[in-house]
C-alpha cells in the first residue's frame, strides 16, 4: 500500500488557480500529503495539515540560459522531471497541472501496479505511432523509487538543459522513458488531446488560460467551495 501523495507547481501569478485545483483534489480525496512548489515561503491561502508549500524559486536543476527555461510553460513545468531528487523519502507521487479539476475519488491511480514503470499517463493518440505511445503529462503518476534506482532523472535534467523542445518536460519523458511508460484511462486526464471518455474523473483544461479558465463550470464549482485549515493553523 502506497501513501496518497500529489504535487502541484506554479509561479505566483497562478496561486489562485492552483488553490482551486487543490480544493477539488482535497474535497474529493483523502490525501496523505500534497506538495505545492511555489515561488514564496508562504502560500497566500489557508491549507490543511496535509499540504506543504515549498519555495523552489532558487532551484538549481535548470539554468536560466538553458534552452527550455524561457519556454511559454515556465521552469515550473520542468520540475516534474526532478521530483525523485527533491523528495528522496517519497516512493510515488502524482503530478497534477494547475489547470486540472479532480471531480471524483482517484484512489485507483495510487494503487495501480507500476512494477518496472517510471511514469503513467493518458495517451495522446495523434502523437502516438505504432509502438510509440505518447502520453500527456498533465496528470502523471511518477514512480520516484524506480527513477532514483535507474538514475533516470539525471538524464532527463541533462536532456532538458541541452535540447530545445516544444513541450519540454512532456517530450523529454516520452522520448527518454518510452519503454517504461504505462497508460492510464483518459477519464483521469480528460482534455482535447486524450481519448474521449463518458465520465471524466479529472478534467484538464489544457487549452484554456487566465480569465477564461474561471468561466468553466468545473473551476467555478470549486472556486465557491470552502477548504478550511484547522483553527490557529498556519501554512508556513
């Protein structure tokens, strides 16, 4: 049995967005730990005991002059390729983009068999050819234990620091870890690029940004819900 551990990452301009996504996860799932990779020492919203904000603005994995640092996705997205090093005591971790709404219990993701598997994600059919299975990394189960054992993160970080990519971390994972990827059902990552599903468990607003995101039903639903921290609790 593995702990239910998740992580979000975002620059300070999307803290509000991150908080809504976090609420959707915690209101539908009993989590052991959730990490927030942010650019400040304190997260500006109240969070319960299981949530741990971490200031990673001084990260040393990706140099500012590296080819993917100034991509439209910001350096925070590349942090998903450094989780095994950042969290040496965690065995598995679910990465969730800050435009995902978790609408149901997703315990099955944490209980899946990942023997010999580095990453698990939903298929993008249009980028998959024959045996090459391209996954969308917006919802990504990461086998940190095996990543450390296989010393794969050093390879991923070096690749991102030397090769210019369109979707940096996502493409690096797909290219370098192809033989150790497991597919999950698209209901865990329902977006325009994954396969259609009848009942999404995780809605990924992958093509929507900024103010437009706030108009979406899933976002509005959780924006209005309360997520109380315990009395007297701080998030420092």
